[in-house]
């Protein structure tokens, strides 16, 4: 979308499971878009999602589920790809080639990165890297971790939150060295995705959207809605909006007033389970929003008017992508 998500276009990979889409800086100061296409590896777009091409050199596992990026010590973009059962891959050349960094890491579901610190949510818990993803080590074990996010505490440290499947959220106030449960205020303990705006973290679950600040010990309820899978925060310079993707087939819901009121914005989505949401913000052009969907009627979608209408266009399964 380039107009706040009012209408959407399907631009690639219909019929495929796209569990993650990210936007990262390129070498010229522009933006690249990466899509994890489960079973087919990673695809990249240089034109805001209009056209795509494979970037699978070095990948030996094509079941890519999660993507992330961070800025390296020289300001270069470092990319990460987490797979289902095949470990974590790392690229220092914008995805032209990939190198395995943690071969034994099982089922990677999400990342959170800040400079040299990268956290990884997996089926076996949370892994951490302190050296720009060159090596990862387990820091929270015995949990099925579905997502992970970091908040600055205002004192130069990072507060880390790990969502789990069935045990709520764990918090670390020492960059992942120790963890404790933080479930007060949660309506459900089966957690989905996370996103951050300023000093507030937002966490979706199978029953509602919740928020927290780094020094709070209780979650606030932003909205009670079943089957929330992923959340994306968007600030247009005036107001904070939320886009939430649901896995029950109801598509995308949106709030433009910080969560007070909500409306469905799924016209053209054919009631697809939504797996991920992300944005290309722009100061001079309409903002572009992307949504990935599951394999039943999946693909990558783009909206140019804030999600009012979703129109299938572009590339198709079995085509030239």
C-alpha cells in the first residue's frame, strides 16, 4: 500500500506461504524489500515490491521463516535468515550470498536486532549474539519462543521481551542474561508478533493486543480481538496507527487513533490468514505497506491507500519470479 493501507495489491508469490517480509537499507541509502518464501528461500525487490528475484546463493535450507537486519560496525547492512530446522544464515552483501552461522539452531520464528546485539526466538527458546550475529548462544531454554523484542530503558541498557506459545512473555532487564515471567495484565498466554514505537512495545496474542513500557511490570490491553498473529505500528507524523494481521482468515484490522477504534481493511484479501506486516516510510511519497499471507491463498500484498481495497496484480506462482 502507498496510501496508508486503504487498498492493497498482490504483487508476488500468490499461493505460497510468506511468513516474513522486511525492509532494510541498501548501499545507496535507499530501501530493499526481502520476502521469506517458505520452501523457496528468499526473494528480494529493489523497486518497492514491483519485481522480485531469488537470492539463495549459499542457502542449503529453503524453509526460511524469519528475516532481520542490523547495521554493522562500518555502517553496512547485515542480513539474517532463520530457517525451520536448518539454522541461521547471515549475509554481509545485501543477500548476494549467505553463510551459515548457527547450524544446529532449530525452527527459528523471529529476530530482534540492535547494533551488535541480535536475539533469535526458536522452538527451543531464545538465542543471543553479541558480535553482529557471527555466533549465537542459548540464553532462555525450555520455552517455545514465538517472538522477541527489545526496548531501551533510558539508561543505556536494553530490556528484552520473549513471547512464548502457552507461557506468556518472559522479560530480561540485563540484555538476556537472566529472565523472569511477566504476564500480569495479559489476556492470553499464546503470543504472536511484537513491534515497537518509541519506548513502548506492543505484543499480539491469540486474544488481544497488549502494550508495555520498559519500567512497567503490568501489560495494558490495547484491544481485545481473537486470533491476532502480527502487529505493525505506523506513525504518519501526527497519529500512531496499528495494523494487525489475523490468522483466522479475517485479514487485516486497523486503528488510526492509537487503538481506541478498529475497522477491518481486507477488501481483496479473500479472507487470507496474515503472517507478517511491514512498512516503507517515506517523507516525500506515499508510504508503502506490505503483508505476507499463508500458503492456502498466500503471497505478498501491497497497499497504496491504507488497506481499503486489496487487488491481486503482478506475479503468480509458476511465473517468472
